[in-house]
C-alpha cells in the first residue's frame, strides 16, 4: 500500500536550481464523496414535516447558519438538540453536513435578502428553539461605521443591506424569526478593533429585540479541546432570560492523549481503495480516544479513515529531524531555511505531545508546517487534525484532502458546542431573569457623568482635543488639588497656537510640579499641530503624530468628536488599569489580572454599549475609576452602579450608609 497506490506527477519546472532539487511528487486525492443522511431533506417542505415529527417526539430543534462541515451542529446534537436546518455557501462543507445530519442542509447565499427571509420563515415555522452560527465579520470603513451607528441610534434599519455584511444577515434572521436562544461564535479579533464596533452593535440590536446577551472570549482547552484555540462566544436568550456559562471541563487532554493511538504513516502515504481505503488500527489507549471511537461501526473497529497527509520534501525532512517541540524556525541551520527567519521565526512548529496543539486554522489546507507530528517527521494527517478539533473518527469530510483540512480548520470544536448547548438548555429551563442590561448600565453611567460637575479628570469635559491632550500629558495622576489649580490655566489654551503664546507659563508650570519633560513634550506637539491643524480633526492622523502617545490620542478622540455629531467620529474602547478595576468589581470577573485585550475589553464594552449614551457612559466609567471606585477605600455608596455591582455580595459593608 505504498508507491503502487500513489498517483504522481512530476514537479513543475522551476528556474531556481536549488528549489528544483528539492521538489516532491504531487499526490492527488483521494476525493471523498459522501451520500446524504437517510433522513436528509431535499426540499423545505420535507424539512418542515421532519421538524413536526421531531417535535412530536419531544425533541428540541436547532438550526445552524454558516454551518460549515457541522462541528457546531454535532455538538448541539450531542447536547440533545436536533439540527433540522443548516446553511452554508461552501459545497464540500454542505455535502459533509448533509451526510452526517438529517433535515435540510443547503448551499444558499445568506447575503441574498430573499434567502434571509426564506431562512427566517423556515426557522419560525419549524419551531426552532436554538439558532447557532458563525457569520463572517469583515472590518468596516470609518464611513461605514458612522452610517450604521447613526441607524442604530435613531432606530432606523436597512433590511436590504445584508448582502455586504453577513453578520447583519444573521441579525436580520433573528429579528424575523425570534428564536428563544441564539449562539454566535467567531474569532476574538472581530471584537478587538478600536471601537469593538460589530460586537457592540450586535449586543445593542439584540437587547433592543428583547434578548439578554452574554459574550465571552472562550479558551476551548478549558472545555476538553486539546488545542490552544480561543473563540468569541455570544449567547442571547429571549425574554430577558439570564444565561449561565457552563462550568469548565475537568478533562484537559493533550496532543498525545488525542492522537497517540493512530498508526505511524509516512508523509504522502495513501491507502489502497481510494476514499474507501484505511490504515490498520489497534484500538484506543485513552479516555479521549475511546470517545472518538465510540460511534465507529463494528465492521470498522480495526480501521481508521482519512489518516493521510502531504508528502515531505527532502530538505523539510532534514529540518524536521532536527526539531523538537521547543525548536523555532529561526533556530534551524541557515542552509535549511527557505523563508526569512526574521519574519517567519515560527514557520515550522513541531507539536508538543505533552501540551496542547496550536490553533488548527483553515490555513492548514495550504501547508501544514505549523503542525508537525510530535514524533514522526511529517505534518499531521486529516484524521489527526480532526481529532485535535474533537471530531470523532466516524466523521468524514467531503472533497479532496485540502477541502477536508479547510473544513476542519474552519469548524467549531464539537465538544465546545456541546457544552454551550447544554448550558443554553439549562438556562432556558431555569428561566432566571437577567439582572441588568448593557443599555441600563450605560444609561446609569451617562446620567451620572453628565450630572457630575466635580470630575477627577476635568479634561473629560474639554471643548477641544488640544485641551484633552494637554491635560492628559501634564496632569495625569497629579493630586486633585494640583489638578484643579493648574487646569484653570490649561483650559484657556484651546488650540496649539494658544499654548505657544503661553509657552513660558507652560514651562514654569511644568517646573512647579516637577514635570518639565512633559511640558517640553506639549510644547513640541503644539508646534507640530499648529503647523498642521488638520491633524487634530483626523482620527487616524492624530494617532500617528510623532511624540503623541496613541492612548492620549484615543482619549482626545473619545472626549471630542471630530464631526458635528457623535455619529461622525470614532468611539474607541479605552482599556486602562482603572477602568479594568471598575469592570472587574462590577462583573465579578477578575479581568484586571487576565488578558486585558480580550476579557477586559469585552467587560468594558458590555458596560458602555453603543447607544446614544455610549460616549458619556465611557467617559463616566473613566471618571468613576478616578473618583469613587478607588483602589483603596472605594466610595461605593455613591456609585451609580452599586445596585448591580457583583462586589456588593462580597463586601456588603462597603455599600451601607
């Protein structure tokens, strides 16, 4: 089952003698074709009849949009839901889903408004209780964000705009179908831009529809997935029902727990029999492996399918032989490197058998250098990648190996989907009302800030961006009495030209408070901005001004919008130690000691929203951190958030009086 079964082709001619010397034979296939599930529907009417029958049996129904191969669907079904509708726009993934799941699996474009209405109608008529999916979230231009923000804040809606933005298609399906529960997953990057615009907009829209919303960056290894993979999870429950996140799994499998039972194969090996071929299998060794094998048919108990991978170039083989799990690409001898090691210092990565895999992504369809087997000198196989994503061994993937790798890399790990679906079901049954919404938190913060005239940071109410810049640079973390005294002068210097006319006073003031170097910075910035006044009005340009810290620019942008109205300027989410402290105390999650670029930003975003109150709410949060919510002896009894603060249960004595 080696060379005689391999379909080969000569390498393409290459003008580089060195590259040509290390070419490898091209190995095609096998091309897997999968029959549809016995209960798969061909038409929407058949799906509706299937759904009625399933409901009559007492089953809970689910739908999966942007379903891919069906990793999330598999998790939903393990948790007791029956997936009756799946939609994706990738033919091989739809074929895979249709093979493994009953109901209707279709290749439809959810950028088409007619399809959106059709899908929403089917979900509503079928009685779907849980809608799941991972819509792609493309970044927006500043003009695009401004337009959408304006619509959100003025209660406007553009139902024919979905072709551009699939996450808005997802929202439109929810608006039309109103399922009891919604689960959305995506990469955390969709939430971590300056404004966290898409996430904040989705939360606002869902709350406006009557859903309670929870969002969290989830480390999948905490739920039994043997890889470092973080996903942004948003859960929305209808009628203001609170969602309780699932407890972490006690199982923490490693790479070797997941794949040590799979037989040794050489890079490029293919079994006889094409897509029906297999490698001989001796049996599982760990609990994880037993779970992966539990639904394998008895006739296949000594077989493992899809245990194939790419061939290995001669030079790569030599490099792989020198590597252990700690070796970086930059550590290899120079003659073995085909890529710049200053850019691709981790181009090759051998997996750590006793640790977790790095994130399996769709890029594995193009090359597997990030996923070198822990012991064998090759990249991992389709089956090994599937195992690391918690796809069981009876789950096969339509198309050639590259399509299989892509489907695996794009999937939600089924085990994570199972944990989430169980938590949704439990929360719906409990029916506990949510304690407070993002809109209510933001309104409380905004009201407090707009009515509070004794700010600890007076430049939060500045009239110009230049005032903010001066105040933040010169007076940040000065004593309150010093801040009040010196701000009386600074607030009169509205523009850089005003400061230059008062440069002597500026330097004298800097010396008085032992901040001469900061006064120098302000003077230099004043010269730069006086010569280029347009820089102060351009958000992106202001962040790039030489000598101006980006965080100071962000604060100026937040305090003073560039345009005539709030909708015309960015509203960056600012993460400071003080704001993280407030968010941690309020939520009960210690985000101030965790990843401030994920957990912290998410907690802050859920406190400020994106409604008309958002800018004032954000400024209120900053002011609160510097006035009432102090590190020591916080003045909790005066805090506008005291009624819903998680710390009230921990330190009730702080809230008396």
